[in-house]
């Protein structure tokens, strides 16, 4: 069971409140598809992913990036039970979508890079460490139902 200090909780909330889902979600998913092209294999129904500009301009990528990022709010609102809060989504990614769970961390890292760039001075080492702990717990929860 992961513990959170009150300062960690405050940091997570403050980062989350600053994130624009509509802006950061598409950028994070697009980065992941560009930097780790093998992740494209799960998005065969998304149309043209054949180049950086195709990925950046693909409305399905943008829409799905928002869906994924919005789902982080589940963790923000269930800090003390992140594992159970993602049980259904973990099952979906494992059993229906057959997503290799290693990819969760890749997307999480892309997200961290996008917000580190965006928030710059407000994303110092302490904030980054807490944020990455938060994402690591989410990644672990999403990987939990794999067997
Ligand atoms: Ni993911 C669908 C959340 C990582 C591939 N994903 C979803 C949905 C949510 C979601 C929410 C919509 C579920 C529904 O329709 O009920 N995904 C998350 C979260 C993370 C994540 C919170 C990590 C932080 N997903 C990934 C990764 C991949 C991925 C890393 C593949 C590389 N996800 C998918 C695919 C779908 C999906 C594929 C179905 C998309 C569609 O619309 O067909």
C-alpha cells in the first residue's frame, strides 16, 4: 500500500489543476506514438499514423489522448486506493485490448516530459519526483490485472 504525505497530496493536486486535458492529452499520446512507434500497433483503427505530422494532426489521436489523460483524475480522486480504482481499466487493457503493460510506463514518461516542458520553473525536482511516484503507482495499478 502506497502512502502519501500531505505535501505530496498537495503537489499532485496542484500539478493536476494546472494541466489542460485538451492540450496535454493529445501531445502526450502523440509523443508516445512518435518516440515509441511500436505503440502504434494498438491504434490500427485510428487512420493515418505514417509520419510525425500525420500523428500530430490526427483527430483520433487527439481525442484518445484526452480520454487517457482524463482517466488520471480517477487516481487524483482515489489517492488511497489507486489499485482498485483502476482494476476495470487494467482488465480492459489486458483482456480486450491486449496492450503490453510495458507501454504504460512509456506513455507516463511522455506525459512527464510534456508537462515538464510546459510548466518549466514550476516543475522542479521535488515536484517531478512526486509526480513520477504518482504515475508509477498508476502504471502499477494498470498492470495489476495482467496474469
Ligand atoms: Ni488506454 C482505451 C486509459 C495507456 C491503448 N485507455 C482506453 C480508455 C481509457 C484508457 C480510459 C477508454 C476505455 C473505455 O472505452 O472504456 N490508457 C489509459 C490510461 C493509460 C493508458 C490511464 C496510462 C496512463 N492505453 C495506454 C497505452 C496504450 C493504450 C500505453 C497502448 C500503447 N487504450 C488503448 C487502446 C484503447 C484504450 C488501444 C482503445 C481505443 C479505442 O478507442 O479503440
